[in-house]
C-alpha cells in the first residue's frame, strides 16, 4: 500500500507541472488577446497596468502618473497630480478607469465631471479656482458687455482691490457690477479683497 500510495503521489506531482504549464499557456493566450483589444500595458512608474497603448502615453515622474503624449511638452506639473480623489465626485483618480482631464493649472478631474461643471456654467478649477480652459473669447464678450453697461454716477469713482485667480496678481481697479477685470492678464476670474496686496496674499494661502 505504501508503494501504491507513493506511486499516486508521484504521478500527481509529475502531471501537475504539465497541467500548470498548459493552463499558463492558455492564460497567456487570453492575456495576449486582451492586451491587443484593450491596448493594455504595464507602467513601472505607476506600478499598475493601464489601457490605451504604451505608445500613446508617457509617465511623468513629477506628477507620478501617465498622461497622453499630447500633454508631454505642455502640461503643468503638479506633484502626485492624480493621487487624490476627483474634486467633484470624490472617486480616487489614480486607478480610475474613466477618462481624466488635466486642467491648465495641472490639477486633474474626471472628464465627465468637467463636462457637468461646464453644463452648469462653472469654468474654474474646483481646487485652485484658476480658469479650467481658454476663456479668451468669454472675456472679450464680457468686455463688450461692460462697455455697454454704464454704471450709476455714485459708482463711477468707486475703486476696489481684487485678486486674480488666474495670475495671482492683486490690483486696484474701478468697480463694475458685471465684474472686475485684471489689468495684468485681462481675466475676469477675479475676486474682491478687503484691502491691498498684503491681505490678498494672505487670503491666497
């Protein structure tokens, strides 16, 4: 009985590597098909697998994540840019399978969340308040509206201090009910402050 038992044990161990090898071959074949269909690749910098094709993305060591090659020479680096939750839906961005948008300020957000913000006329980054896209045409139209909307006489000489959310400059400008324009970068993405540059700088921190 001991010999018989030993035989069956040996037979099991002899056949096990073949079964594992055959299973591995089938798994490799399925994995290869999956990689071809999804463009799957492993990023050593991220430490995880991603989809979309390795040739279409690059890993930014400062941001700590993979971005489209389109952004290689134009994105603003933010340390660990995607290692946080989406500021709108609060889903963790780093391993999210949804499309992610990189804003001009370098902060990241789900593309669908960004589109929802735009649908509700919110065009600034929910993290730092900088303009999330090119607003040049919008500011030009606002220039025309300001010019066509004269202020009452009691406000003609009213001056206010503003902080620009786009260029971080503080300025003293003439008050207008439609908005205050930054004299430095021509943005209307500004907010009033109670005093001059010193207080504005503290409120920015």
